[in-house]
C-alpha cells in the first residue's frame, strides 16, 4: 500500500474547525469506525486539532474489530473512501470464536 495524501486531504475533515462524526455512527458494521476514520485522516494531513487518533474511543472500535491502529492508519493513508474503508473493515475483522 502506498500513501496518497492528496486523496486523504480531499476526504479529510478539518478537525481544527469542525467535529468528527458521532461515535454512534456505524461504518463496516462498527460504531465508532466513521469517527475513527475522520480522526485518522485529519491526523495524516495535520488537521487533527485537539482530537487524538488512537484514543480510548478509537481503541474500542479497533479492538472490537481486531484491527491494529497502525494497520488501519496505513490503509486510510492510501486515500481510501468511506466505502473502501467499510469493505476493508469487513474483510479484515478478526471475529472471535463466539461470533464466527
């Protein structure tokens, strides 16, 4: 995977001036994923403001999905759209034995 920060910038919210999506908004079957993407994109382009990518709220989503923060960040850095991210999350979710 290669970085495409121009594409990330085109999709990123400027969190210095606006808020990320609500934590209850689902993407790829997970609450918190859309908000996590907003913070990740903003962090990649330096627009995170006071928000922290990888914070405990993000970790709740990432842990539930079984996805590492660095792995997710590397994928988002490719310029992935929300639709791309939803598919990627669904493909990379490590389901527990209870949900498989």
